[in-house]
């Protein structure tokens, strides 16, 4: 049996860009939080996505947490979140002692349904913030969502953890809301082993986020604290990895697109198979190719037969409103996200896969 084929795993540049920046950190003994790589990574990422300001943090989850704080979300506030997402979107709402209300997906985007969102606004007009997620690198349909959020005057946080490099109508996801966040966890399209970024055009809020992230140290010779602090800053070593990875983001997107197109060509005429939606306003990063199986073959059968060959595949995210921890939270919608969970499967989308690997995978699936 060959090496394991992963859903998505770290892929350093062939050119060795990452090592060069990490070496610089070593050579200057800046093995610390903060430093040249951190500052430059913030600038370079902000420039790449086209936004004013960025704060490099220890994780995407930390970035969501500080976005919520920056948006003024606190005890007892309501925050709308998509139900179909990874738990890290929602956990920080609980860290802030606020209450998530879960919104259904729509079939056309797999992301937050603007219809369900509108219903939610009617039921909870006092809502404080909305978190929009761009799953698997597909963008949510931002125009109707932003129109509604402006109408109700609530802050928008875009969880673009899975969608760095994705465009909606020619603009990067993560730059539409008041705040955007990216993740550099090991399985994301580019990685620093672990890390995140908070972005915004509001310079004052980004500076505030950096302050909270470094233990909220007031300006004084001694240690003075007038606010609660966090240890959320990115290290200068991992920021070096991030700077190198950012240089190959476009290459990674191109490869992920090839993977998607290969699967689609090879598998879409099988009975009951359809692929994740790609709308004309959407230019995805194709982080994970996902498909729906509503014919004779079930997702679990595909996962099992791939697992026997040491190949990883996963179900689509299990919706938050049916997770034991979030059982008591309200859900607005018709259950589209439950259907996506039951019928959806994420295929191996690792950019290190060879033509041979991809052929092997589709042959196994066709054999079912
Ligand atoms: C990965 C991920 C996160 C969290 O990012 P970390 O850097 O792992 O904390 C948040 N939201 C979504 C949708 C993710 O996929």
C-alpha cells in the first residue's frame, strides 16, 4: 500500500521561499512573537486580498474571537451563523457569552441562505452581528446578504478560513464584511502549521485587536492592564512560513481547480452524482472538491472503499444545530444543510497528488 493520500495537507513551495524567511528569523534571533516576518506577512496578505489592514494571529479561531470583540459582541448578544460549517466558526460566539442562531444553507451556494437570513432578521431584529462562511472555497452570495445586513445595521464578519484566494464578483472573499478572517491551519490552502489573520479597512479596530492579542498591555513602564487580554499573536517564525506560502497561493488555486475539473469530468455522469455549485459570479479556490450522492451509491460506501486503499475522504460538515453541544440553539430554515450533510462527500484534494493518484481514486469510485 502506498503513502496515505490526504484530503488536504501542507505543501511547501518547490522554490524554498518559506525556509528563506524562517532562516532570516533564525539569523536575527527573532524567534519571538512579533518581528519583521509578522509585519511583512500582514502587509503582504493585506495587499494580496486588497484590504487596508491585517493582524496576524495564532489561529483563525482567535481571529473570529477578536472580530466578535471588535464588533462589540458581548454577553447575551445574538449572532447569526451558518449551521453548515466547522465548529470553530461558532465557538468564539460562546467565548463571548453570546448566543448563536443558526441559519440554513441554500442549494445554489451551499452557504448562508439570504432567504433564511431575512426570516432570522424578522424574528431577531436586535441581532448584533452576522458571521458568513465561504465553505470549501465557494463564496456565499454576498450581495443580497450585505444588503440585508446594511438594512438592519449589523456588523458582518466573514469567515474566509477555507476561501483564501476565492473571488466573489472579482473581489476577494474576506473583504466584503466589516471584518474578515483567514486560517493557516495545516489543512488549509496555504499553511503556517497553525495561524490566522484578521483583516479590515478599519485601522483603529485592527490596532485594538493587536492590543488585545498581546495581553492588553497599556502604555506604561510597568505592566498596566485596563482590559482583558489574550495571548493570540503569531510567532515570527511561523509568519516566515506564511510569507513563503503566500507566494504560491495562485499555484495552489490552479492545482485545486485542476483537481476539481478532473473529478467532474470523470465522475459527473455516474448515476446520482452532482458536484458542489460553481456560480458565474464565483471564482472559487476549490479548497476541497465536494460532491452530492443521491443515487444508489452512498457517501459512506465511497469513504470506506477509499479508506481501504489508505485514501482519506470525509462527509460534508455536520450542521451545528444538530450537534449535541448546540442543541438548544435556534435554527432558521428548511433543513437544506442537513441534506447536504447526509448526501455530501469531500474528495481528496491534496495539491501534492499525482495524475496516478487521481486516476486511482476515480477508478475506485467508478468500480462501486
Ligand atoms: C479551519 C476553519 C476555522 C478555524 O481556523 P483555525 O486556524 O484552525 O483556528 C474556522 N472556520 C472554518 C470554516 C474553518 O474551516
